[in-house]
C-alpha cells in the first residue's frame, strides 16, 4: 500500500513542478506584454503630441482643399470632352510634285494621332488645294479608317490633279465618335 502512495506522491510532485513552470512562463509573458503595450502607448503619445492639429489648423487645411477642388475640377461636359476622340496632325506635310511627262500630284505624308481615350471612327483628311487663278484643283478626302484611343496612324498618299502648280492647300482631319 505504501507503493501506491509513492506513485501518487511522485505524480503530485511532477504536476506541481509543471504548474510552477507554466506559472513562471505566464508571468514572464504578461510582463513582456505589458512592456510592449507601454512602449506602444508612449510612441503613440509622442506621435500625437507632435502631429496633432488644432481645429483652426484643420479648418484652414480643409478650406485650402475645398478651394483647390473648386478650381481644379471639371463639370460633366468638360469631363466628357476628355474622353471624346480628338485627332491632331503630327509632322503632317504636303508637297506639290510636278514630274516631267507625268500627272502632277500633292504628296501628303506624316502622322495622325488620336490624343484621347475613345476610338475615332471613319477618320479622313479633307484636302482642298487651289491654283493661282483661284481654281480649286483638289477637293477630296484621304480615308484613314479607325484610329484607336491614344494611338496613331501614318499617312502617305498622293492626290493627283491637272493644270498649273498649286498655290496653297488645307488639310483638315475629320472623324466621328461612333462606328
């Protein structure tokens, strides 16, 4: 019968040691946790003491922000116009060519760029050229097709005419915003 008490006593001693170890670990963890929280609280107090704004400072900053927004925002039509396709001529040139024993022509070359987001459909260049006697020698279109938003296409076209040399010409881009 004394053997049974020894096993129970040894088991009680082992369980007591485990309980003490767990208790010491728990106390150590709580001390560490408390230290970390106190350090974070001190850091937060330091930050807020150097970065806090009074109501007048906040109101001043908010007023500046509202002024900026009112002067730098777009109304609906202005915003929509940023998305509407818009073509520009880039290095677009034209030369009057009058070769010997051949039909004269206006050589049109360069690039057309769509500078906005949406696609430009049915793109073309309206070419009108006149001669010295006021005669309109050319009134035609150069078809470019569709130009994707923020994209470009090259132009290299010869427009033939008859008569005397050209004295001037205009090249006007045209397009639609729907197919």
